[in-house]
C-alpha cells in the first residue's frame, strides 16, 4: 500500500494503561464522521488485543496497524 493513510484525528495513549486507551479511542471516534480515520498510538501491551476486540464489537475497521518498538499505531475507520 503506497499511499499513507492521513488520519482525521489522533489520540495519544502512550503511557496509559487499560482501560484508558479504549476509553479515549471511543471518546475520539464518537466525534468523527463515518468514513473518517482515527490514529491511535499506545504502548500498553494489552492495547493490541483490546482495541482489535473493541473495533470488532463496535463495527469499526482497523485499516492499518503498525508496530515500532513498544508503540502500536492503529488507524481506525469509523464505519457507523
């Protein structure tokens, strides 16, 4: 995928632990329009599973997941 995803909003959860990354992700995605993308950065090891599970449950799409060292970067498209 050559084109980088440009997020419409970002939330930085680095240094925060469960359940804060999910709470902040939910809060931010609620502000977006359907089709917009939220970038979430987190370094809580549990965040990967938590955010994947949350996205599945809420029907949003994780369009991309990057890992750099301990930091996970999610790009989540609001689907509804």
